């Protein structure tokens, strides 16, 4: 083993996971899918699979209490976690919430967080079945473990996209990063002006701020797919970025992708923020994370059928041969590789 010190930053999140993926202890015969998807898949009963996923949220990294109401944050940690189950075409059933909290948080703050947790659990018909509560000297650290279920016939993995499939996405893109940009701007103004600063008026930014503070997991898509008897060839939720998730499904299937910039669904509120910040709104859509929208692939025939029954999705590209790479056609007609976009 080399003694050279290699930083985590230099290999990146995916590079680190690639180096750890084989260090998984004794593999159980009950494990259908372990590391490498939105959730682990275990053999269940009566032809069903059990889904298992976990997420960790660190104060100062994943949330900032200076502009994140605790009720909103409680809601977000649940929706972000159960989104992984939806990304497997499954139904979340229960969650465990573990908290390591510093003493500077009040009882009310923690109760407010649990109010948000309770609200999200009720909306998505999920039970909070327990967890652990302990102290921490510095920042709050919260982890959520989510359980779900899915039938063998309906489970959808990251690996599965087929040549010619349409690349689809729910909702709109870039709203969460637009909301974060507004919140960070207001925080900076508050820090610069101190007690003389007035409470910010965020009414004009309500949509994008909501997309950042309380993103919604797409239960409605999973229900609509079930009603129409459609199983996507692949699916993943957009937590890192659209570019990252498209790359993930293409790498898993050993295929390429061709996106259409003009087809990216972007809300007018998100465009207004980008204009105000003098930034490229397409960068928000391509590289913004925390959307909790679902990226999935369907055949052209499935797209035509599904579009008659579910309107809140857009076709943004197609799956291509691996040798054609990961490309995007700009609104001006130029064709760029994903590497050129960054």
C-alpha cells in the first residue's frame, strides 16, 4: 500500500466510493443489490424486495440554521431520504432518524424539527419507527435510514437504460440552487449590516426558496407509473446535479447520452433569479442539486402513452451509443461534450 497522502477532494465523491465499493464484509445471499444504486435491495416476502437507504446531513455543510427553519429542515431530511426509495420505483414504509446535537440547540428547535419530520412522514404515508439521540460538541449531525418495498417486476435500477430510450425528467430544474443563491445573498447582507438590517422580504422568491428549503419527493410519478403499468428502464433522483445523474445512468449501462438544452424545463422564477444574479440559468439546471426530481428513461412508445396521463415531465434527450459520448446540443445548435459544459 502506498504511503502517499491522497486527499478526498482530489479523487472526488465518486472516486472515493469506487475505492470502497468492494469493502463490504460478508455478502449475504439475501442481498440482491448492494452498493451502487439509490438503495440497497434485499430479498423480501411474497415476491417483494425490501429497499434500504440512508442519508446524512451535517450542519454547515448540508444546512445552515441561520436561514433554514428547523421545521423546514425536518421536512427536507425525510423527503430527501425517501426520494431514494422512489428512485427504485418503490414505496417507502418507515424511517429511523439519528441525531447528534450540540447543547446550543434548544428543546423547541428539536421539537420544531420533529414537527417537520412528522409532516413529511404523514404526507408520504411513512412511519417514524425510532432512532438514536445523542450529543455532539460541535455541529449537528443527523442521519436518516429509510425502508421501503417494491415488487420484483417493478424494481428500477440505475443500470438498465437502453439504446434509443428517451431521457425524461419530472418538474423543473435549477430552482433549488436559485433558492440557495437568494438565501446566501440575504445572509451576507445581514452579516454586513448587523442589527441595522431589516428582515428580508422573500415573497418574490417564494417558489425558489421553497424548492431549496422544502423540496418535494415525487410520489406522484411513482403512483402514475403504477396506474399506467409502466416500468422505466432506469431511474435516479437528482440530488447531485442533472449532469451527474445522466452520467451515472450512462456509466451503469455503458452507453452515451445526447441532451437538448432547449428542452430543459426551467421555471420562470428560476430564470428571474439567474437574471438578477447575472448568471447562466442553464448552469443552474445542469449543475444545481437537491432538486429531488426524478430522472428516468422510457421507450418512445411509453412516452407517448404516459404523456396522456401524466403531464409534469419533459423529454430532455435520448440514450446513444457509448462511442458517441455524453453530449448536449445548445440552443444555438452547437454540440458540446459534458466536459466542455463545466
